[in-house]
C-alpha cells in the first residue's frame, strides 16, 4: 500500500496532527527535522503553519515537503503506544 497523508492539522509550534490512508492518526513534532536550506523558512512558525495538503503529503509554497512514508514512520516512532486511530463514520 502506498502511504498518503489524508488530513493535516497544525496544533502548536512544529506539531501537526496527521491522518494517513491506512487509518493511522498521530501527532508529530517536526522541529528536529527542519535542517537544510529548503527547510529554513519553516523555522518561522507562521510560515510553518502555511502548509497545504497535496495528493500525497504536506508541502509549503517554497517547495519544501516531507515524504509521506517518512511522516508515517515518524508518527509511529514518536507515538508508538498511542491508540489514536481513525474511526469509521
């Protein structure tokens, strides 16, 4: 299965709540992952909050993005015991 980010919500600072197409939903903190020139503008929280959701993942106007597989792995690493899963409506 190809992993995709299906919803993304800014919570505070560099924390996002992400949902994935496999039903996983977790809060992640991207603060430690903003290294390199493309991510410099994202260190400004106001700019960080300006992400959009494309067909696969989150992205910013300057071209910065994160692979959905990376975000999924990070979500599991940062919250391994969380039981916060999407529920069917």
